[in-house]
C-alpha cells in the first residue's frame, strides 16, 4: 500500500495599515462587512475596532487565497473564511460550510505578524494526493 503524498503551497501578503485605514475611512461599514465574518466581527469589536486586527485579517485572507491557487475554480469571498484567534493568540483559519466542502483534503497553517505600519501574513496549504 503506497503512502499518500502531500502537496504544499504557500501564500504571503503584506499590507499597509494606512491603506486599510483609508479604506475604512471611505467605507466605514461596507469594508469591514466585506472582509470580516461574524465571529471575526465579534473579536474586532472586543479589540475596540483595532486597525491592526483588521489589517492582519485582510493580509491573512489574501495569503490564504494565494495558497489556494490552482485548487479552486473561483476566488472565494473574504467572508467565506475567518481567521480567528486561539486562546494563546495564534491565528486559525475556519471556512464556511460551502467553501470547506471543496477543501476536505487540505490542512492550513496561518501566521500573522505586525511591524510598524505593516501587517504580514503567511499561509501554508497542505493537501493530500491519494
């Protein structure tokens, strides 16, 4: 019996918090509604609508989308994925039920980092090939 092989793909994104601030100023309701899922919105509100939190989630979702290139027929909406914080603060990727059905054989790791005005995120997608 042959072992299943694993295919890995990486996505990375860097975003300026100033860019997110500008978008939030122009579209104070529409931008967060387009980017954040329900549970993320709760975490964002708990963090007093932190610009840092919003920039990190935006970068993480962009990195996830990049890590999925070639695995999906369409670009998923931002709200179909949520980057939630574990108790220790580590980010965890969750997906809407519809979107998750397309990713049954994929495991994800996400890392978010902040420095000055920038948020950076890296996403690793590992999919088993049977």
